[in-house]
């Protein structure tokens, strides 16, 4: 178990497809493929893969994709998306902390703020599992929120409007523990002045660039580069995202 497990098992599938854009995934995958210099037929590990938006994009480019996620509901959606796109995915229902791959992949990705839900020690071990999963010369791409930007500018509330409803997120950040607590609410269309229905709560440890780089153990990699987005934006204190690209 981990702090946000119930949220990701029970609540996240109800909103994930609304807040995670396939168009964003397509642009991100295009940049990752170019940055990693993937060759035709390369092997890709996507963990956690969620409902497969990145996995399907990679597979559509001809790569052999393995997606790992502990939520069977999301994996079922990934299978449906792969079928609709006419591509094949190897999907595994597993906690990514239990992955035991060894030298099997040319690229591994951990995207959309999918680290920080465990203890610091477990996060370090998770990064080690990605390193072991890669073949020599393989590339690891990690995309998460930039702790330093969040400290200074995280809003107390965020809203994202969809066609028939609004997602409201109440944020709080503890600068001592670097943990961001979010409470997720669903509001009916035209009911912005109402409290709405509580979807669930999540908690994540946010890392600064130097913390994440140190946890990655840069001495194990031939090169580690930092970016501010999955499009090559230079990293700075003001970029909302922190992207690490490490070559084994």
C-alpha cells in the first residue's frame, strides 16, 4: 500500500481520460523518440502506462511496447485503445515497484508525475529498476512536476472545465516534507458555486532538480540532461515540469 493507492485504484479512472490529452501524448512521444534516437523496432517500457495513451503512440510508430500498471481498469482501456488503433501492446498488471526486467529495453519512460507516491527510499529503488530494465545505451525519460516552481506558485485551487462538468482541485503544499496534497472535486456544468462531489485525495512527494538527479545516481549513466517540458524547453526554476533524460 501507499498513501494514494486508493485514489488511483478507485478515483483516477473516472477522470484520467479527461485530464490526460492524447494530443499531448502524441507530441511528447514524437519528441522522446527523436531525443532518444530510437531505431526501428526498438523495445519500449512504459510504467505506469495508465490507459495507454503513450504506449499506443509508441506502438503506432512500430516500437515493441510493454506497459506496466497496477490498475486493471486502466489496462482494460489500454487494450481497447490498442485494438482501435490496430497496434499490439504487451500489458502487465503489476505494481511498478515489483518490476524485475533486466537489459530488455532500449527506452523506458515514467511520465505524467508518476514518481513520488512512495517513500524516498522506494522511489530510489524504483529508479534502480528502470536502470536495470535498460540495455546498454538505453535511454530513460522521467517527467514530473518541478518542486521549486510549485513552492513559489502553486495555486490554492485549480479548475479544468469540460463539456458537461468541471474538475476542481484544492491544493496544499508542505515545504518541510515537500509533499503536495490534492483534493479532487467534480462539479456539474453551471454549478461552479456549489461544493461539488469529492472524487478523492492524492499525495505526492515533489522533488527539486538536484534531488531527482542525485536519486538517479548520475554516475551510473553516461549522460543525464534536464529539460522543462517534453518538447525540449530548457529547464529553469520557473518551468512547471522537470524532465530528466538519462542514457545508460
